[in-house]
């Protein structure tokens, strides 16, 4: 480099670069030993580092673990012998901390080894972002690069891009700054010499100090204008991975176009020597910062179509140029050379994410990677219970401010994991919400100055960590009691206590009323009110088919009115109120009272079979809170009941499989009730017999709640 101002800082061909762009060491003393070849260094690092196959291995416990033969199936800790979670070792790597999701974990490890894209779909809080971060730890670090942007002397609006090994970028910038500083010092010395000569001549020869001052000012301005190109000599370090210990991980969830794809800042001073060089205004996007690493985008469907299209290009080409994102900005005129975007993309979302996702983007992920569905629950085994104990220890360790949990406290957390799973012999994998319970329990213990978090703290935390829906449901129950809108004793015709779920973890009692009226001119029809949604409306139609088939009443000249009392603005969705609607209508048609100390939930087929539904545990607890003595649930859901101990003595659970069983329990008196139930049993029984003769399943699986 000369000491004069150059047009560009990119060395000409054949010229020796004091700070080479390719990261090679400049030629020095022939006798100096060169560094070890990069491939040799990489091989040595790989030999020292654990392989990907070693990651995710079973965690070792400091505490004693009973032999498999000695482990009691009722042991909530799965044979783990501890006094508190302080005895449990927490793995350092994120991939080792993943609980459950064995399939997803294996896919992530394979994808990291082969550098494949991954799309993970599942419920919130099941570990999607954690697996994405774990994937960044599994990618090799030696391939990381720094990205530099240089001024282009031929076209200032098309900056040049160079990549160098990680850590070399800062060295190149420092070298350029040092060269620029030397040029500035030489230029300043030359300027002061010229000023001194001109000022001396004006004062000594012409005897006019005013001319000397004016000349000095003009010379100073001239030198400053000439030296404005010095800034253009210094490249812009666009991506700096000098201090990066693992492969980059960029979370671009909810990022706008500029943050995702890069941008060029607007320059309000575009002339007169005050402009900022275009290469200095270039900003890297998440796709560029994630080069050689992982780009994580949750709720992928929220990206606008244009951003998804550009993301497809970056994935396909492995490089993407940066331009201004706003058409009104001067940055829109700038277009850099392509910048590397060799990242592994991990896209995530809920089930609805696939609906609004660009089909071509999903096709690229499927064509160059994997699609994974995240499990909501996992089989309850002694090994898995031990992992859940480790999960509690991880949450305490990661928070850093919580007291460790005692053995009884960990057992209570595992019981809550069972309850939230909603399935027998399963544990929930929505660990973010379960971790919230751990943190609240720890906060309670810390607030009380306790040395350890006990079971009592966990029980108190359950009340404090109720969801908004649960708090709202409890408030509804209390208000209905105040206004006597909730009936839990006696018999009433056409009124049945139904049960519903608010949110994911809250139950509420929802009365259903039916009334029969003469039809006004037109044929009889079923009229249902209460903000019913599509599935609920279909369930009412199914119920009407049962009523027409099983009742002795002529309903062609009658209207059947069905009201979901105080359903609220959110309305009613799902078909879990089918047996409730059927019981209310049959009660109104036959003029037989329904036991108001009874609540019920269950779906219904057109043949009268009671089908399984979701949220039975929360619904049963809501019935108990509302003062009901008994509750009817589908027999298939009997294995899913995991109610709290305080409700076990408050309510009797009655599992049923046919509508006839529901009516036998719910309707008042004998006489007409017996004849109606007998008729339903005859019809329903024959239908069941026919269906069983047609096909008999040889292998079963857990019923899917409707």
C-alpha cells in the first residue's frame, strides 16, 4: 500500500496484500516454519471433541439408583435415591438436557451431521427452540467465517464482499485503520508545511496577515476534502465470528424484512463531501449472521410472502445480496455482491403454521431436510421419571436463584406432569408450563426464606400459577352460585349440567336447556343457540338423528330449542356436549326430570355410542367445585382421570358406553323412564352387535379424544 490515497482498498492482481483476504499468512522469512495445515488442525480438534453420536447420552446421577428388579412401579422417582435435586448432575450440552422427544432429538442429530434443514411442528413449550439451539452446538466451529464489505471504485452502489476465516476480519480492519492513520498523519504534516509556507510568504513578502489567515483556511478545507476518501479505504466488518465459541444461532422469529434479509441505511447527506460510503451503511440480516450456523424461525407462517420467497432463494443459492428494504431510502440504490448464507434452517410452528406457509418454502425444507412432529406426551416409565427429576434440577440450575427441591417436592411435580398429560400412564411434554410451576414453587420457598423447596411450596404454587382461563372459570363458578344460576340439587325437565374446557387446563360447568314448542307452519326443526361453532353444530345434528330414531314422540310438527346457557362470546366448540344435549332433549320430549346433582360430558355417535372426549380431568374437577355429587364420563376416558386428591371424596365418577346408560343414571323416576331406557337398550344393543360382527379389532391403541 502506498501512502497516497487509493481508489480502493482491494489489492490489484499481483500486488502483495499486507492483510490478505483469504486468510493465508503473508510470505515471510523462507526459514520461518509455516503453521500446520488447516486440515490437520481440524482433524486434531475432531479427535479431541466428542462426536455427535456421543451427545445426548444418558445422564449420570451422583445418587444411588435401585436395580430394575427392585424398582416399585409406584415409585414416583423411578428408583432414584436422593434427598434433594442438588444431588443430580445437570448436563452441560443442551442436547443432553432434552426430555422426551427422542425421535426429534435423533432427527436433529442426523440433520446436524449432514447439515439438513428441519421443520418442527407441535404445541408450544414442547422444546422446539431448545432443540434448535442444541443443533447449533452440534455443528462444527472450524468452518466459521467473517464477512467484509469493501468500497467498489467502479460502482459505489455495488460494494464488494469478501469472506475470511473467523477472527481474520478484525485483523484486517485493524491493519486498514493503521494504514489510514499513517496516511492521515503524513497528510496533516504536509498540510501544516504548506500552510506555514503560504502564511509566511503572505506575512513577510506581502505584509498582509488577513490574506495569510484566509489562505490557511482554504488550504485546510482543501486537504479535508481530499482526505475524505480515507474512510472508504476501511472495509466494513459485516459478520464477526471472532468470539463465537459454537456455530452461530440466530433467532429470527417475528423479524421484519430488514432484520431477516439485511438492509442498507439511508444517507441524508449524499453529496458535498459529507456522504457516508455505501459499504459502511450495509447491515447484515439474520440469514447472513447465521452463515455456517443455525437460523431458527418460530411461527414461520407469520413471515410475509415476499420474505418467504427471498428466504427460499437464500436456501437454494447459499448466498444472498443485501439491498435497502425501503424504496424511499437511498439504500434502495445499493446492491452488494452476494453474501454467504450457508445456514441450516430450523422452522417451527403450531399445526396452523403449515396452512399459511409458502408451499415452495416447505418443499425446499422437505427436499433438503426433515419434518418432525413434536410429541405432547410420553409413556410414563421409571427411566422417564428419573429424567423428570433431572428436569427439575435443570430448571433450578438454569435459574440460579431457586432453592433445590426435596424428594417429596419432585414427586409432586411428577404427579402434576401426569395430570397435565390427560392420558393414563403418560407424562406431559409441555415442559415450559411445567417449568413455570417449578419456578413459582421456588419463588414461594425463597420468599419464605426456606433452604429447600418442599411439597407444600409446590402445592401453593399450583394455586398461584393458575392460567387466566382457570382463574376466569373459578370466578364464573362463584358468580353463578351468587345469582343461583347453578343448580346442583333436585330434578328439572329439559335441563342438564354439561361440562366444558376453557383454554387447555380449565374446566367449567355449562348448563344446557331444551324446550319443545309447536312448529309455526313449517316442518319441525332443531334450533340451537349459544354461539355454536361448526363442530358443535354438527354434533347437534347427530343428536337430532338419535332423537328421531329412539323417541315415540312425533316431532315433525315440533321445534326443538336447545340453549347453551351463558356460553359467552367465545361460544361453544367441539362435540363433547353431545350426551348433554341428547339427555336434555329427551327429557323435554318425555317430560321426565333430570338429576341436577349430576354433570356429564361425552361425545355421541348416530348409533348412540358414547365416545371419548378431551379434558375429562379438568371437567370432573369443575363439576366438584360446582357442587355436583356425580359426573358421567365416557368409559374410554376412565383411564385418563387424574384428579387432585381433594376432589376424590367430593364426587363419584360414572363411566358409560351407551346413551341408554346415561339416561338410566340421569332421568328421574321409574315408569316412563324404564320403558324409554329399555327401548334404547334394545336398539343400541342390536346396533352394537351388528358392528362387532362386521369387524373385530385385533390391535388397539389409546382412543383419541374428540
